[in-house]
C-alpha cells in the first residue's frame, strides 16, 4: 500500500519526489515504491460564482442584490480541470492507504488542499506534513513526524470563513457600486479600509497650513548650542526669536549641567514577512509584491531561507540546537562574522528571540542549513538574502552600547543645549557595516565641567517652515495595515497591488497617491466598510477561530448581516459619481463616450457601456525591439508598406521583417496524420511531412 502526497505546485512535487526516491514520472503524478506524489496548481477548487447558482446573475442588476447563498458551494476551476481529474483518479486507486497534505504550511495552503479533498470525497486516513523549510533534512524529518490532519481543522475553518467573508462583502459591494454608478468600482473587506487610510493621510496633507518658525543658535567655544524651552526648540514668533538673539550676543555661557547616561540598543529580532517587506522597500524600493515573489524563490527554489509567510519575529527553543549548522552554512559568505559568532560556540546572545508563546504557525524568517551559492542568485535575491542573513548574524553579537551626553548652558537666563552620542561598544552594528563616526571623533563634551564659563563667539537665527506629514510609501502602509490587523502577512502585498491595478491609487517616486477615482470611491462606500477598526475586529475573530476558540457560524452570521446592510445603504444612497477618465471620443459601436485606461503597454480607450465592451488602443503598441541608440522599447506601427518599428525620441525607423512561423511538434503530427494516407504523396515519412508543409503554405 502506498501514501498519496498532495503538494501545492509541480516544482515542490519534484523536490519531494527526489528526496523520497520517487522516479516514475506520469502526466499528473510521480510514483515510487512507497509514495505517489501529485500536485495542485495553486487553487484547483474555488467558491462558486453567482452565475453558478443561477444564470440570471451573469448580468449585473441592482435588484438581484444582495446575493447570499444559503450554503456556499465549491467548483473546480475550469483551466485546471485536467489536473483535478488526475488527482481524483489517483484517489480512487485501491493501493492507496492514506493521503498526506504537503501544501504550504499555512492558512491558504490548508485551504488549497482541503477544498480538493472535499471535492474528491476522500474518506481514508488523512495526515499533515508541517515544515518551515524545504531542505532535504527538514523534509525527511517532517515525514518522520507526520501529524493527524484534524489538528489543523480550526485553521481550515478560519480559512473558509475568510474566503466566504471576502466573497460576500467584496462581491456584493463591488456589484452594487458598479451597477449604481455605471463604472467599475471595487470594494472589499480589507482593500477599502486600506484605501481609506491613504485618503485620510491625503486630507491631512491638503488641510495642512505651513507655519514659519525660527531656531536660535549660539556658538559657545567649539560647540553649537540651540535654544530650548520645555523640550521645544522652535520659536513661532520672529520678534521673540530676535529678542533672544539680541539678549545673548557677546555674553558669557554658564555650564549648568552635564548629564551622562549609558544606554544599550538591543539586537534587532529576525524578520517576519511584513517587516522584511518594509525594510526592502526602504532600502531598495522593492514593492511588497516584489519582495514576496523574490522571497518565495529563496525559500522554494534555492531552499536557503525558512517559511516566508510568517507573522512571528521569534524562534522556538528547539531551534537553539540548529544554530551551529546554520552558521556553518553562512561561513562561505560571511566568513569573519561567523568566526566571531563561533567564539561563543554558536550561542545566541539575544536570548529574548527564543519565545515559544510568540510563535504561532511558523517562526521568524532565518537562513536554513543549506549553504548558499551566491553565483546562482539574482541581484534582487542577493539583496534580500543579505538582509535576512545579517539580521540572523546580529543575534550572535552583543547589544550596542553608547553614551548619551547632554550639556545645558545658561546665557542671560536663556537655556541652550548640546547633545552628543558616543559609541562605547558597537556590538551587533558591525554586522550592518555601519561606521560609527561618533566613536572615531573625540568626545568633545567630556572637557566640560559644571560651573565653567565660556564666551558666546557668535549667535544666529535660522528660519524654516513646518512640514506636512509625508504620503505613505509601502513601508508606512504595511506598518499601518499591521497595526490595525488589515489582512495577513501573506495577503497585504496583493491588497496593495489590487488598489494599484483598480486605479484608485497611484505609485509615484515610491509614494502612494490617491487618484480622483479613489477619492470618489471612499465617499460612496459605507462608513463601516472603510473602518480599519471594524476590519481589525473581524481579523481578530478569524484568528480566534484558527486557534479553536472562535465560533465560525457566528462570525459568518454577522458577515451576512453586514453584507445586507452595505448593499441597502448603497441602494438608498443619493451620492453622485463622475467617471474621472471619460474622454470626448465616442464608441464606434454604440455611440457611448469612451474611457481612457492605462495598460501595461500604453493607454487604451474602452467603451463606457459595460455591455458593449468595445476597446481600442490609444497609444502605439510597444514592441520588444530596442532602439539601437537609446535602448528604449520601440513602437510598432502598420504602414502602407507593412509593419515597422519606430523610436520617436531618436527618430529611428526599422522595417519589420516577416519570419516564417516554426511548426510545432503537435502541428507536425496533425499534418502527418492528415496527409500520410494520401496516394498523391510519396511513401517515406520525409516526403509526407514535406508535402504536408507545402500544402499548408499554399
């Protein structure tokens, strides 16, 4: 009897097959003596769409809303039906004794597998492979410690609740807004409050009124001191600032106090996904989505980092025994840093990182025991791996120690201060190549003693303006989403990308701007739907369900009630909406005005009547041909003499040479079968194929 293993994708299935010794490859599975490994392609099964319940829902009509099925059904995704049937056929084999779920060890991976299992009506034993890395050792160890699948039933229920809530609220709100205002308007349980946060920041910026302020600077010996009162250095009255300036010019400064405090900065904890996305955005300008994609490759293909979609920055205590091996794997890249860490026999100095209570499904992202081959990594992969590896190495170094010094001077009754920070021991900061300029320079304030008098050599005013808060970059937005519990580490990047693709926000110079469409959308939606607090409450309930202490039925009952309320409010709303991208061009098919929309390769004109659907290109199509001068992509045009490439910038034109299309092997077989029995052709295979190709060209 054999065990059937269900992986999440073909690449993972191939790795499992190699590790478990399965060598017989078939179209939908790989087989060995003990195991049969098959795979999903992401989701093979999804929730039914409205038209699957009733064909009348194919047409979007306000009177049909809200659409709330009594019981949510499942369907096989049409494009992946063949793979699903392959799994279904394997499940019916009599020589299979059990099924082992080997999809990603998380909420979404659980849902991928369980929906497939539900559709194939599996009734034999079910086990779960739960691992945090795909190294050979981790996989083998995981198979030795397989767990009963019912241990993860609560996680599955939480995943189902999340999927059904997103369907009910997102689908109904989107259909209601789109049909009422006759423009594609997308709303959802997580994306709408995220958009609301961006709009709220924009309102702060637009309502901000800059104020002039002054700071008073005094040159006391070799020090530049700044006027301060009750912790505030800004003076908002020019008259007052000038009075202070006149008062202190040419006077004596009295050293009132010297405060010295030794402080420590603890080692940073390893990354969870959100913190890594934020850091990659700050340092390299990576979008959250790009970080997720690059990280998945480091985990799945290169196997040099642990499970990426984690929400914990802590490690479990049992991992302490694996630290030496992980350090050894890093020694080829971080030779000196590892040598220093090995002085303590691979002992972690940041003790707080080990905390079982702060690890839920997966621990923080750290390097695996697999030795990295840096030559095999892309530039982006190297950058991301370096961030993870350096955070990990910092755990083996002491905390950074520095001395904070604050000198307070008194000049004619006015208080001036100088601050200085001097590094005593850089500790973990040597890992991050952070040169400590303060420690190299002399400790200037050390020469000062309380009671000493020093002449004021010069004094000056500096005028400036208060600044509005900056627009969010993705790092800021991810931090806000995490604070309010909007989405999960695994879904936040997709939420941001969805807002960008639906044209409610725009990314400019790594900052996120609301579009006119986004501004109008927020005004149209229900107040509860754009409330981060309400969505955070839902997320907390989903987390409670995953831990086995929440009630799935009660959660979905509240979601259904909320869905009805949202749709009712949209129906009764008297608010107006004007499409921001309407042009003066009329549709040649129906006469409606056309909308302008940005596409991947230029602007498109799309009919505003959804039932018409006519579209045409506004900008010339960009080709993959590069301009020989500026190396930009060239436009492709149709002229009287045929197609040609053009670079407007350099005024270069190149003719498009037609190439004969290569015949695929499938086409060869079809042509051969068609003409092989024709007596007018030669008998040999070569003759038949040659004749077939000639006939096709005619």
